């Protein structure tokens, strides 16, 4: 799937405001990284610095780090996360190797699915004319669908499917579809992973965030197909609210 970042003129006015001054001593790769981070923040995604690959290990130097190069560097990442241009520029320039996470459940959620299921679901959704928001590939095994959040609804009685909730410490319990909402995060492109893998945009943050329920049925169908399981009835899931 070819990258579509910057391919649609509709979202360019807002994002172009974030792509301005660059320090003269940065490389082209540094400038491209900063531009992508600022574009994500300009689309409303709150960011915070994360660990990065160091040789075959994680930069945190924790022995046996369970999520190498995929976790924030600060325990205060939820309050630290910001869309402030100046702060993100400072982080990016002072930590040129750092990955960045985006905190979910504030502005956006992320539906995180196996790569094969995600690619086929994306094809089906686009062919059906359904509005799909930003989409990223994470390494060679996961695809991330960015949606509007349902994690902090105005009406606290509003529901979401609780058995899909995913937090960083429970990701291994969700090999199929993971729903990142309140208290979770994902890496935001561009990011580097161990083994010379990357997190990159397939559809950039200029695409508006859709309601997650418009994508959910197709994503769950494809996850079930890839896993060889019977398709699930969304209406039968336990609801929170």
C-alpha cells in the first residue's frame, strides 16, 4: 500500500501551519522526522518521547525489556503528552533517536489488528466508500487504525466493547484486535523498531478521525478470517456503561 501522506489537499491548510522553521544543522532525515511528528500533533494527536532501538536492545537498558523501543521514557507520559509545537520541536531536536508515542483515549483511539487482517480490511473499507482515518503499519505484524475516541464520552453511560480494551501491560492477551483507549498508547510514525523494522503511515494524519464503530465490523471479520475462527456478532459482546 503506497503512502498517502500529504496526498489530499483538503487537510493541507491546517497541517502546513506545522511545517515551518527548521534548524540549518539538521539532516534531511531529521527534518522529515520532525515534519511528520508536527503533522501528527497538528492533527490533534498528543505526543510524548519514547524509547528507541539500541543495537539489539532497548535504549532503556532494562534487562529483558518486554516492549523494546515501544514504550514511553517517562512514567508521567499521560500528563506529559502534548500537541504543543515548541515542546515537540525541543524533544525531537534534543533526542534525535527517540521514538514518540501518542496517548489514546484523549482525542483518538486506535484499533490495532494483525497486518494481514488490516490490509484486507483497509481494501474492503475503501472499496465500500467508508471514510477511513489515519492508518499506520507497525513493524511487519500489526496495522493501526486511528479513530475518534469513545474512551471519554460526554455521556458516561455510552458504551464500548470492554473485552477489546487494551492497555500496554495487557497487549499479549489480545493477539487479535486490540482497542487502545483510556490509559493506553501506541507508537506514532515515524518510529524505528528492533530488527530494522519501522512504524510508518499508510494514510497520514491529514485524514479525519472516523467513529470506530464504522470500521469495527470489517476489522473483526478480517481478524476472525485470519485466525480461522467463526465471525463474531458484535451485538453479543458485553457492553460497558
